C-alpha cells in the first residue's frame, strides 16, 4: 500500500467507511463531498476503497505536481479506466506520444482557427435562442448540451450530422460519461464486469459512437478536400514534422471521441451553471446586458470577444465558482515530498478545480459570484489557485475554444433574453465526468428595448 510517511500523516477526510472508504460519498454526493474538502489548505487523504488518494487542496502542491515536478508523476488509475472508452487521446495519453499528438493537433486550435469557429458558434447560438418564445420554460442544461453538441459537431465535421446520427450522439455521450465516471470511482473494478442494465446501456452507447465516428473518418479520408474546413480534415492531414507520418484512423478516432465527449459536456455544464448564477444575481445580469447592448451589431469574431471585458469576467467567475470539470488524477512514479510529507512510488493524487476555486484561503467570500474580482488591479490569486483548464504539459488544448464558445453563447443569449429562475426551484449539481446542474428549468423573459 502506497501511503505517506512523516511524523504525522496527512489528515483524512471524515466519513470513511470500512473497505469502501469515501467511495459511496463520491458516488452519491460528489459535489458536496468535494466542497467539504475546501476546509483543508494543503493535502487531505480520501479513500476510494482500502487505499488512500491524496487530494491536493493547496495551490503550491498542485503547481508542484502539475507543473514544476510533473516529470515525477504519471496519469493516475482513473485515466487507465478511461482508455477503454477514449483510447489514447490527449486526455489519456502520456510521454512522447502525447507530445507528438498535441503538436499535430495544435494548429487546429490556433487563434485563426478559433476566429473561424467563433462565427459558427455565433450562428448556431443565434439559431438556438431565436427559436425560444417569451414566457417559455426551458431546461437550460439540456438546451446548452444540444447547442454545445451542434457547435462541436459543426467544427469537427463542418456539416450538420445526419439526423439519426445526431440523435444517437445526443443520447450516447451522457451515457458514456456517466459510465466512465462510475468506473473511475469504483474501488474494486468489479462493478463493470457485472451484466447490469447500466453496463449494457454503456456498452451499446459506446458501440454506436464507435461505429458512427469510424464511418465519418472512413468517408472523409476517401474524399479529403483540397482545403481543411474542419477539425476532422485537419487531423487527417496533419503531418509529424520529424517523421512526416500522419495519424492512423485509430489515432484520429481517439482524438475525435475525446474532443466530442469533453467538448460537449464540459461547455454545456459551464454555460448552464453560468446562467443559473445570472438568475441568482440580477445586478450582474443587468451590467452584462448593458455591455452587450452597447456592443450590438459587431460581427462575431475572436477579436470581437476581446471587446466584451465584463462578459469575459462573467465567464471567468463562472469557471471559478462553478467549474464544470471533474477531478484530475496523478500517480507518483518516484518517491516525492509534498508539504513536508514523503510519498512512495505508486501514491495516487487527485485535484479538483472546485476544491481550489472555493478555498477561502485564496478567494475572499469564495461562494459569492463576483465578476469584479477579475478586474485589472485586483489582487491576483496565487499561482496554482485558479486552474479552470488544468496546468502544465497536459493543460486542456481546447481552452481557447471553450472560452470563445462560452463568451459567444452568453453574448447571443443574454443580449436577447433574460433567464428567470422558477419560484421555489431547487437546483442540484450532478457529477458525471463533469459537473453540471440537473433539471435547471428557467423562464425565458425578453430584454427591455431601450
């Protein structure tokens, strides 16, 4: 058993049960459990089974593991479980292969490409919110999922998907995400081997996604366009600068399924939480709309997004207080020392942006939604305290894409509508591989014309 050595061991989170440790809490109430860990300022042990996982609760230790001493750590056991579903995409690959894949994919996320994507994002967002009616009650999480799916598939594949294929993806991505999360926190690894209805649904959903994406890859490779209008074509034609090799169909599939799963659910959760916070903070909503009103008429572009400072601060604050990401695992491959504790090779570490971003040691009144904490001149958070897209060599390659999507969708929706909370509605957070609100029903209210 790989445990820490010191005169005193790191504290253990309360509520540990025999054999399963804290796994039941992580399955039943993951967001509340993670929130409880903000009481710690360095390292706290949780047990997802009989062995400890050390939660990195302080920015200094996170920066050590993710950046300064990243070479002493590999991706942890949860990533090994993800490989059954995401293959060797950027989310799961490591070492020289990860570096090669990241280098091949980087041009697809250059600012010039993001500018092209932003126009697609704006068009699809306008179409979505333009279909709403005054007084209509919408499930904001589902609406944002559908919109994010349309944005991701349009930028991945450039054209609208076949109706049946789109319906399959809409149904199957959440099933895969939930199944992957359940496996990641299963301390025994036995549950996935049982013929349960959930496991059968997961297998069927994964198989449908596999067939659909394989078909898209084969079809495009057989008829590659002269130009590269979308991500799929760029990945198929990307060449390694050293070897001249291109990606195999399997490698392209692994990257596409990773982008599809991560890009859809993460953006949808982030946007849904953002509109929930706007509904709870009418003064912020009014200031946001005033900025959008004064900038109306500008063509959507990456440059245009830079002219919306308050909108961008709203997005930044949503990424802090309601970060849609899940948890990130690392495993020590050598003996390491963190916060005065020694950990042997094989020790597992975990960090969650929610734990970092809600830590009162680094953010004053951390649960208050305050975009002005990001004003120039405000005291900056310590290095490692704000990591909405990870850090170091494995920082999310789609960060600029995600920020552009969130800002574009907020601008399109909030310039036309206000989303009003329903009286007495209780909003509950749900954790799959991401964090999103369940059943976020809000009423569509027109903005006043001035």
